[in-house]
């Protein structure tokens, strides 16, 4: 099902092209929802832009656009307003048909994009032998949500965990491991112990030049494939991956590939060779450096004096692999704001190399954790897990308090898990990703306001209405198909608002995917739930006349499915009661 705004857009646009020529751009014809009912349901202001081109008054243009033509089947009427706005009013019976069609579609009317792309989505990407920090948590949630959204929109997505598993830290780590490892601590908590060892080794290297030289030569031996060092490196990767996987499982995160930096190590010399050959990089003080014409871009070192390669060199090799082997049409990177310069630099070099795929840095602001409990600096794996534990524990207290003894212990724990994890993810995803996010337990777990529990609770309440209906007079097999046969046209304002909002879901998801902003879906779901709650408070549902009940039940069913699907796109689950 094509979103209604797109359908009306093409309807007007085709006509305009018939009148004034095929070169009229689509961008003039954006049909948008209005914010005041007297302007209709949708509005188009194409006449303003067109009038300039045609050198007539906008009103004349608008009149020609709508004169003497049959109305689109979705429309009740079309009106001119002001200097040349076109106001479109939807037909009520058509609205009901569309809501029924939403229920027939497996994904509540979501519409695949017309030009599916192969998108590489680089997200999470923590560093080996270091605990995953809070920035990685955001990259993980945001990336997973984008993976779900883009896949649902019909793109071919490679969610890729670009692990930091090949860097200069390994020399110090290997040497530190040999000198300072506490076996017991390593068995207990390997990543924390590796981090401790690394810090210790780093301090030793600062104090003692001979130690530093030794660390360098361990790194070189690793890079040259020394079997002992490779074995240690493999162990570091394996223990880290085990920790990361635990978090991924808990948060329901999925990758299509885990290709860390090490996967590209054989391509680095070639990339630097190519950069030199094409005159993009040159020798400078012993290093190989790219200088940019743009003075806002600092020079980029692609090979150091000692012959070592950098994070940036790896990213260039990775772009090459993604374009040449994966045939990417677009590459999207999800990291925190501190890497903006890095990506501007490597994107610029990629252009110089002739890679013209769109490269997108989807960056986000830092997150502030609850005061006193966590600080960003120490937001390590254990703390991230503690954060999730605390969310679940708080959600359990809440679930117990609001259940009237009807729900058993196991189910309460499951509710707490879904609501607790949901509230953490939602607190993150529902905000504009570029603003600073502060965790506030009471707010994010509240049943009121723009929170996961509010949406999940609305969902559960609708499900309970259906259950009542099925066991009550609707009979055990009451379903929406039977209701649809009985329903008449939407009448109440609350019904109309809700029906129109439901039809916007596919546009919303498309926009969230295009802008890489899951918060667009969150805002929408919040509004949808408010419309639903207005319906719930203002009219009877089960006790209404059979016709009114039937159409309201249809709305209930469509709303609950939309909430469930919208939350799924953010990686958040629902429960049938809470
Ligand atoms: N490992 C990096 C970090 O922790 C993030 C990698 C992001 N992706 C990339 N292709 N550079 O900061």
C-alpha cells in the first residue's frame, strides 16, 4: 500500500505535468498533513512555486490544477484557500477501507521503498580487550534500530560490527599480559583484567624507554604473524567477543557480519600505494600524509614514520572492500560525535579515490547516566549490565505494584524484563540523537509521558479489551474480519483522528529510515497512543452499539499492531498484559 501522501502527490503531479510539461519537479508537490481541520486533512502548496515559473498568480495555477477533474477516490472534496493553497479532505468510507486494508497487510501497511539499495550499516564496533562503554551502547541500540528499519523498508542491509581488533594497543597488551597478568582475576573477569593489564603496561612504557621498545617489537612480531603473539591476540578477541555477545543477546542485537579491523590488515599497504600513485598522499617528515584543499580538514596520516598504519587507513581499506566486494550503494557509520572529523577526512579521501557512494556519518551526542551510580568514564561492560539489571529490578517493583495478584511470579519477571530493557532503549532512541541524553529512572519508567512503559501499557490495555470482547458477547472466535463486515463509517472526531494517524505509519517509517532517526517513529507512536487514549476516554468501546463497537474494535486492533511493529523497529518488545 502506497502511503496516502505519496499517492496524492503523484495524483497532483501527474496532472500538472500533463498541463505544463514533464519537467515539473516532484519536490514542488509535497502533499503534507495539515495541522488544522479547517484546512482539510492534507495540503499542497505547489501553486506558489509553480506560479513563479509560469509567471501567473498562484491562485490561477491552483485553480487550473483542480478544475474539471474527477476526484481521487480517497477524497471527499478539494478546496482552494488563501493565495493558492490546495486543501484536500479525505473521504470517511475510504478511511475505513484503508484501516481494514492495514489489517490485511502483514506489516500494518508498511510500504517497501521503490529503489531498494545495498546498505552497509557499521554499528556497535567496540574495541577488543577494552570494556564496551556507554557510547557503544548507544551505537548498538541506534544501529540495531536502523538495521531493522532499513531492512523492513526493503533495503539489502549488511549490519557490520567493525570491531576494533587490530591496533597499536596490542603490543602493550601482549607485553603486559606476559608480565602482569593475574590468572585468577583473568578467569573471573577477563576483559576487566585485560584492561587493568593494559593500563599497567602503558604506565611501564611511560617510565621506561626500553619497555616501550619491547612493546613496539611485540606489535611488529604480531603484525608479521608470529604464532605466539597471534595466539594471544586470538585469545583477547575471543574473551572480548564472549562478553560483547552476552550484551548483544540480552539486548536482542543482530549483525549480518562481524568483520573487525583485522580483516583488512592485508589491504593496508595497497591502499597507501594507491594513494601515493594517484598523488593523493605524499611523504612528509617520514610519514605518508594526505593534505586537503579544504583548510577545515587537518592533514591525515595514512602511514606512520615507523611504517605502521592507522585507524583511518583501515577505514579506507574497509570502504574499498564494501564498495568492491559487497557492492554497497551506501555506507552508514554509527558512532558518537567525537569521530566527526575522522569521518569527514576519510570521506574526503574516498572521494579522491573515486568512490562515489553516499557515505553517511550518523553521529550521536553523549549520554549521561544516573547521577552517582554511573559515570561515563567507568561505563564499562559490568556497569552496562548493572544498568540493565537495575532497569529490570525497578520495572519489577512497578509491575508488582500495579498487578492485583492475578499475574504469577514468572510472568511478572518477564514483564519486568520487557519493560525494563524497553525503557532503557526507548530513553535513548526517542530523543533526537544529537542531543545529550540524561537517564532519569523515574521519568523513563513512568507510565505517563513519552516512555516505553506508556506505549507498552497502551498496547497491553488494548489487548485486554480484545480478550474481554472474545470471551464476552463477541464470542470466542470474535475477530477483526467479522467486525469489519459490521462496521459503518467513522464518525467521531476521536475515530477520525486515530484512523488518519494510523495511515501515516508507513510515511513515518520511511522518513525515519531516510533521516536515520528512530525518534521519528517514537514521536509518532506517542501521538498515536494519545489519540487512542482520547478515544478510550471519550467513547464507549465494548458497550457501544454493534456498528460503533465494530469500527472501534478495528481501530483498536490496528493501533495495537502498529504499536507492536513500531516498537519492534526500535528493538523493543511488548507483553500481552501488564
Ligand atoms: N572501534 C571504534 C571505537 O570504539 C568505532 C569504529 C567505528 N567504525 C568505523 N568504521 N570506524 O571508537
